[in-house]
């Protein structure tokens, strides 16, 4: 047996990051930058108004109060996207809307709420006068050039895992393309002569359950899932399907056929290809895990062999496959985080075999603001329906007794 950390190290070494490519930044949510992004220009690119109001010379308003307002001549109105055609001279103002460039000659914008227009109802027409009832400090109401991002500044460093706000930042500096790691195309091939996808079950058959689950997990892991269907337990046929899968996948997940049984074809197929690493990982469930690589058009393609029991497949994906795929997509930090939660019920399952249990737990926040967990009823590795309601995996080392009220590390499920 190998501990989880050791298994992860071996597996990640077999799943090196893909070559970075040019990504369309608007489509890159969840992808990782492979190069720094430096701002080619300032954001905002010009001084502009942060309010709807009047662009003025602050000195013109010295001494203005409610009782002694100052009157200014209005040269016209500047909307966001347009530009004033004349500079302001003493005693003049431009009406400006939020985002409009601050006209030449002005050094402050006074909010419309501190003013009242005179003469016409149509505010901001040339020839209007505006009455300003307060002083204004130089620079008030103005968003300065480069006050968000300065030209030449490092906007996002290599290694950034892009989130929606980052896509906005990239758009704001005009970075339409960025250098990063693309989404992996990951095939899912489930194996087993007993598996059927529809129709009446004949004796000995079961409905296949893991393909939909794994494809959905991959989509949530920011991969592009490729459904490779259901294979039987015939080793030659399986080899054939794996060989063709690696032609257009960056990784392949298989499911089933990696344990000690008589007909464990994934293990046998990978063995025949000559690149099998077969692990007994010290975790419960999901002890068996196999991986290897097959030659693809752009280099070796990792094949990750998950166990077939549905709960084992889920746990194996979260603990092993997901970090490996994240590593292949350039994540600087591929491992899942655990949070410390309070156990609301005992969580001890000592087996004495040295395997760390990943118990499926229901999760919820208590009035104390802490995460509270309790085990779902049905912890066997075929009981997927019980695990489906679990929000996390509680990590309990073999022999540890977690009593109600104790803290326990929990890995939150997506
Ligand atoms: P295996 O890992 O192939 O030895 O399978 C272990 C157990 O999981 C057996 O009971 C299989 O019938 C079951 N199993 C394997 N693959 C699937 C699947 N895709 N859907 C549902 N059950 C499966
Ligand atoms: Mg099987």
C-alpha cells in the first residue's frame, strides 16, 4: 500500500502540464495563465467623471454656499463616449455624465445634487446657467487616468487561475488573447460486461451509473468531457478503444477493471501496453488505482484507471484524478483544500488496516458560523444514493475516534 500523498506524487508526475497556447481571454474562465499579463495602456485611459454633474474650475466656486450660490455659464453637455469641443474659461462649466472625459480647463466635477439649473428645463444645453451651492475640492468627482491599472503594470501574474472578475480585468486592458493552459479533452470509458445503459435488465446485468457522473465531474473541473461509451471486459477490444481514444484526448479516465479480480481488463490492457502503475492506495473507499500512458499525436496521453464501485469512482476522482487533471492544466495548487468542521455525530470506523477513511458527510453551517457534518447513512462503496446527498468527505485516519463535537478535516465536494 502507498499513502495518498505518495500516490498523488506518482500520478502527477505522469500527468505533466500541456504546452501553453493562446486563449481567447473572454472564454478562459477557470483556465490558468502561463505568462504574466502586462497592461499595454492605462485604465481608465483618460480622466473622467465619476458622477453626473458639472465640470468646473474649483477656484470659481470658492465661497459658494446654500445661501450664496455661484452661477456658471454652461457650455453644453458631454455624454460618456463623447468629448467636449471647447475648454472651460473662468465662470464656465460643462455638464458631464458619469464616464465622460473631463473637459480641458476643469479640475473638479460637482455633483448634480449640489446644483440647480436656471433658465431652461433642459439641463446642459449651451446658453444655460447653473447655480452651484457648494465649494468643491480640486480633483473631486474625477477618476484619474491609470487609477485602476497603470500602463506597463503587471496586471495578472503567470499561475493565476482565472475567475470571472479576471476576465473583466483582461477585457479592461484590451488583452483579447492570453497565454495559458487550455481545457483538457478528457475521455471517459467505463468497463464491465454486466453494464447496460437502457432497456430491460437481463439476469446479472445492472444499469451503468458512473459515466454520467464522471462526465459531469469533468465539466465542473473545467475539462471538456468526451463520452467514450461502455466497453466490455475483453482486453483486446479495450486496448483498441484506448488506442483510438488517445488520438484526440489529452487524458482518458477508465472506470472499473483495476482490482484483483479474474477479469480486470484495464489493468491487463495497460500492462500489455507496457506502462502500468498499479497502486493500492491507503484510503477507504477507492483503494485500487491504475495509471499509465499511451502514445498520442502530441506526446504521451495519461490513462487513469478508476475503480468501478460507484462511490469509489467518485472518491477516486476527487482525491486522485482531479488533482492530476488540474496539474495537467497548469494549476499551481492542484490539491483540494480541506476545512475543519465540527462532527455532529461520531465518525470513527477503525479497521486496523492503516487506510484513511473518507466518509461521506452531509454538511451545513450552524448558528456558530462553523461547518457542521454528520455521516450519511450508507457508507458502503456501492451505495451511491446515500453518497449523492453528501456535501463533503471527512478525513478520518485509521484508528482515530471522532466523537460528536470534535473537529475533523472535510474536503468539500463540487
Ligand atoms: P470493478 O471495479 O470493475 O471490479 O467493479 C466493481 C463493482 O462496481 C462491480 O460491482 C461492478 O458491477 C460495479 N461497477 C463497475 N463499473 C460500474 C459502472 N460504470 N456503473 C455501475 N456499477 C459499476
Ligand atoms: Mg468490472
